[in-house]
C-alpha cells in the first residue's frame, strides 16, 4: 500500500534542500508531507544551523509520530514543529511568514497547496519531480514548471504566475 512506502526525497535532494535552507538567515521552513521524517532530518539540521525552525505537516498521525521519534533520536526535535492534518487546511491557518517550502505530498495536492498560500508570500519553494499523468491536476502542475529535475525551484511570484497561466 502506498501509504506504507517511505518515498523519501533521497540523499541528493536532501543535500540540496539542506544547502538552500542554509543560505537563509533564521528561516521558517515549511515541509508539506512529513512521511517518516527523512527530508525533515535534512531540513531540521539546516534549521539548527541557521537558528531557524521547521514546521512539518502530515496527514497520518502514525507517520508524524514516527518522524518525531526519529528527530528526537537525531537530537533535532527542538527545531521541529510537527503538525498533523490536511496540509491544504493547515496552510490556511499559518500565522507566520514562510521562507522556504518543500512541497512533497501527493501530486494532485500541489496546486491546491499553492492556492492555499495565496495571497500569503513565501520565500522559495522546492517541489519533488512530478510524474507525468493524464489527469487534469497533474497536467496543471506540470504546466506550472515544477517539473524537469529532481527538485525545481520557483519564486512565489513565478509559481503564482505559472499557475494562473495553467488554469
Ligand atoms: C512522498 S511522501 C513524503 C516524503 C518525505 N517528504 C520524505 O522525503 O521523507 C508524501 C506524504 O504526504 C502525505 N500526505 C498526503 N496527503 C496529505 C495531505 N493532504 N496533508 C498532509 N500530508 C499529506 C502522505 O501521507 C505521505 O506521507
């Protein structure tokens, strides 16, 4: 079952997001799709190094609990705020500006998550490669430009502009 798979970003993307976050001063980082905490370790280490913090959102309570335990083992739990629920809804409840977003949940949620941000600003986004698909959501997301490399980056303005073009 897909829900039990790890589906982590992998070491190359992990290193990349770690470096990108470290280019920011005291960043508030948002991760959409905690899963079992692999990418969160890279982000939390960057949060610790920069004096920032990570907010990570996950639908599954069990996965979030496991990820929290792993972050405790890694000595990084103090830098992470684990939130359980539907990220689309939780984004709307955010009260702090976000400096970096890792979008890594199910692909049909990428566009709804971007929409949930609007008109709130965010600093920089990284989205995991999106597989080609035939449904409209995938097609829209592909047209946003968030595809092509393992991780692609967009400014909030570019993301929104591309989204408008796609819809
Ligand atoms: C590809 S995995 C994330 C992998 C993780 N970022 C890593 O690299 O270790 C996607 C995750 O998104 C979660 N997810 C799916 N829909 C969600 C939603 N509406 N809100 C929050 N999380 C969701 C899934 O439960 C799954 O754990």
